[in-house]
């Protein structure tokens, strides 16, 4: 089960710095696609599992408005085989729509609506108990939903742990100078944490990847995974601390959703009973596929494609 945002992304690529100094600017691509951390991860998972298993195997708990954007997202989930039985529709909320401006090097900037569903998800939308077949819960992402502070996350994670569910979380950049102390209780429930270097730097105050991972591990996270972009990732747990290189020969077009795709690949391998090393390699493979096309997860098609990409990963 994935808990997190489901929005529509309007992607514009490539965008140069002079965009606001001209009345009309031609670009190569303008595309509307499903987005948001939770929906991205659920989509990657469903595609890796295959549609014949996806309907029962992947759940998304998100908040949508009763509007056209919400209908488009609901339709996307039906087509992808993502179960929405616990998601919430609210007529008083407008569904989040992000405008994503992608630079020529693949980096991006966002326009977001802080009054949309993107920022309205709360503990009140969470069930007291989860369906009995849920084995993994992933909260995607820490700091996206302002109504989910450290206390609310800890409550959600506690409920899941009491049911014997593995708890994972992704992260985005903190918004109010939060540190690990502010979310330490929530972190202590996590079996797996995914954070990129900038996000980990902001909450730990450390400069080196190794130090960031150490701080997060000492907060009680059993497995810390620091995503390092084109360099792969760094992991820290009780028996391992090392880097895993990224795929070679990847042409970066758009980094939107790369971290979510990493998490989706990792979670798929975890649900399939793969080893920790295999989970990391799935994550790196899916992250590299995501950056090769415009859109959060348009580059990921199926499990066979991801496994072929894993052949490009060095040990």
C-alpha cells in the first residue's frame, strides 16, 4: 500500500531562463500525465507486477477532489490496475495540478497549488486498521503533506507495525527547517527510508553521505538508502554500508519522478522476496529508466525492461 499524493503534472520541456521575458516561447514537449509521489510509486509498482496481478497487489491511498483532474487520475489508476478502495474523494477540495518546467539538463522546477489536495492529506483520511493482505506500507513522502507532522506519521506507522506490516517512507525537502529531532519518533518505526542527498543534508545538517546515513540510522531506521542521482545510491544498515553505482550510458532528459521510480523498483523487489542487494539494483534500474523520458514514470513499461536495465549495473 502506497500513501501519498496523486496529482496531474503539466510538463513543459525544455525551458530556458528567459521564459518570462518573452510573450510566447516554443518548446519541444507539453504533456499532461499522472504525477505525485504516491501515484508515481504505485504506477511503477503496478507496471512491474503486471496488470494480471496489479489490481490485487497495489493499493494507493490518496486524496482527490470531485473534479475533472480527479477523474483523470482515477481513470489512470483503473487502467494501470491500481486499487483505489481506500482513497478519498472530497467535493470541497480541488485535485492538485503541478506545472513542471524541465530544463535542458533534465533538472526541473515546479508550480504547485498549496490549497489543493496535494497539501490536504491528513491522518483523518487513514484507516484505523489496514486490509489483512497488506504486507508493506510506504509513506510517500515525508514533508509533502503539512498536516502529517512527526506525531501524525508516528501514529500511522505505529498502526501499521502493530499489524506486522513493514513500513517504508520516501522523503522530499523539508519546508520549515525541520531536523531529524522533529521526526525522530516516526523514523524509529521505519524499516526502510529513501532520501536523496539534498533532503538528507537538510534534515541531518551533515555534509557527507556517510554521515547523513549514520544520523538517520541512529534515529532507529533499520535500512537507510540515500539516493545519489547519477552516482547511484548509498546504503546503511546493521551489516552493510556501501555505495551501489548507477546504470551506465544513461541519457538524462527529465529527472521528474526519478526518486519515486527508484522507490517503486525497490518496493517491488522487496515484495517479491528479493535480497537487499537485488532491491537496491531494481531501484537503480528503475530510477535510470525514469530519467530517459519526459514524465514522472513514462519510461517504465514492465518488469522485463527493468531487468534488462539491471544488466547495465556494475557490481
